C-alpha cells in the first residue's frame, strides 16, 4: 500500500541553488513526518522531522514544510552542496510508531 | 557499539536454502524494527518489537519469514526456503521506547541465486 509517495525518483540541482524534495501521503492518521538521507552501502540517517501540529521546522540549511490539508510535505535544502547528493526518503508515522516510507528521491548536486 | 550493527553485510545463497540475518540494536533502545528495500523501491516494513510486548508481524510477506528478539536486545530475521524475490537489502532500526526517530544499521544485502 502506497501510503507515502515520492513521485520524483530523481532531482538534479546546481551547487548553491535550492533543492526541493516533495512527498505526499494518504493516511490522515499520520502525525509525525521524517526525512532520512541515504548514501550507498549505508543505512538511512535521520535528517529532520516535523510534528503534525506544526507547519514548518528548520535546522540549518534544511527546512521541512507540512501542508496537512493537502497531505503534502517538502524538504528544502538551501544552499545545496555536492555532499548533499544522496537518496532522500520521506517517512510518516502514526501514534503507534508504525512508520511508512516513500520510494526515495535521488538528489544530485552538481558543482 | 555506538550504532545499530547488522551482520553479515552481504549474503549470497541458493534458492531453497534458509538464511539468518542478525541485528544488534543501540544499547538501551527497546524498540527494534526490520525493513527491506528491494531494488528501486522504498523501505518496506516487516516486523516491530517493543520491549516485552508481542511483536507486530503485520509486514511479514509470508510464513517463510520469522524474527526473534532474545533478551530484549539482539534480533534475528530468518527466511526459510529462500526465493529469488527475497533478494533485497534488509535493514534493521532501533529507537527509544517513546522515541519517534529510528536509527538504522547499514543493512544486509541478500542475493538469492
């Protein structure tokens, strides 16, 4: 069941520009959302999260926006750096800590 | 260790054989999760252990898959009579009891020939 969708399998941006990764979900019981970053041959690492009671959370170059009415969230990275090149997974949790992941978006930041 | 440890990192097996994958969670983390990532796919939830409670097995794809967690720490995921479609990266994660952030191991890449 595709409860969390990342419709863009890949994204390429120039160094210094903004990267915007998008995620949509269908289950209104999700109340916590996370972004994970994954390098090849490594496990996903936690990047940033947001509770459903907020619409924005910022941590340095990374900002997550949540639009509950649209069941949509996005991750903004600005300025993008070559080291940000990785696969980014969106994840959503309900209050039982059941987590569902999107299929991931491969971000490439070109120098 | 400081992080989630999984072994082996790679496993090649023949169709029909059984395999065991091991996960050693972060010390003090009571919750443990298994996921798998097939080629080009997202992470698919398999099973969730929380303390001494009965595990949530709702994600296990067939009865060939089982998992145990001994002593509330190390977990073993067993796949019996492996099939080629079982080929994937199997990821383990752990979290604090009330934690919502899961910390992942590097995974076991399983190849069934």
